[in-house]
C-alpha cells in the first residue's frame, strides 16, 4: 500500500527566510502525481504546487518550489522569502494515476516569526 | 467564480442520530470527493463521485454513504452517529480526472457528536 510520511510535525521560519518541508512516500508505481496543500486556520485546503512523476523537472510556483527525487521517493517543498501569510498546516499528498483518491501525509505546521 | 460550498459550517449532533452534509462543487466540475479529517487519523478518503456514480470508496463502515445529483451537487450521510465520527468533513471537486490538476476544496463541515 502507498504511504506518505511527513516527519516534521512543526517547523518555524523567520519572515523573509527560506524553509524546506520534507515528504517521503512509498509506492511501487511509476505513474503518479504529488501535491502540496496548505491549510490555513480558515480550514480550506489550498493547492500550492503539483508534480507529475514522469517529469524530471522540479515544479515551481512563484516562491514555492519542490525538490522531487523519484528514486529516493522524496518530495520536499521549499518556501522562499517566507511571509506571515504562509503560516499554516502543509500536507503532502500522493495520487496514483488511474485512481481517484489522494493519500495524505500527517501534515507539518509552519510558523512564521516576524 | 464561486468556489466549493459546503453546508453547514458547523453541526452538533447526539450519538445515535444521523446527519446529512452538503457540497456544491465549482460550476462545471463533475467529480466530487469527500474526506474526513481528524487529529488522530489525519485526512482519510471517504468516497468519490463522478456523473452521479460512486467510483471509489474508502475504508469506512456502511454508516457512511453519499450520493451525487444531476447538477453535480453531492451529499454525504452518516447514520447512527458515534463519538468517533466527530471530525472536519471536507469536500473537493475537480473538472477532469481528479488529481490531474489537483482538487479544489471547500472549507469543510465541522461535525461534533456529543
């Protein structure tokens, strides 16, 4: 069975600094998608960034980028120039191609210090 | 355009009662999925509907059921509520195959069973 592991329950970063959130996953599949979602206190899960497993190039969305290491089954999220609004729970998620459900990690709470 | 709308936002029920939660997806989205979020178990997949058909179901007891209407709106029902059903229930919709571009989530319904 596929699993997603986020080993950092909580992280802190100074405003304007860079932070990296870790995610590892376990799968025997070769075709899948990976995602990072952000959940602020408003509770709504917001898609931050997505990565297709067959693409070698790491995805980037403005200040957010990933380091996708397929062989190591690692999918970390880097947040540059951290802002107060980045404070939230961050969830890593996996979806195998051809299926219809996501498998989520347990989340990392990110605190941004002014 | 309007996002995913979940009603009600908060709900308090007594053990043994039943409850119905509603989800209106983004206009044009035909896939709707439901997730249960608890501090202990994290985000767990409940089920997924596409064009009024349930395509996948998570590992939950039969007390959890759902349906989708012709306008893509979805409801989930929990019968004979137990204290352990207290959770945030999140609905998510997507335009094409779920996960290709990521879900759009609603803000959830917070269910408390007393």
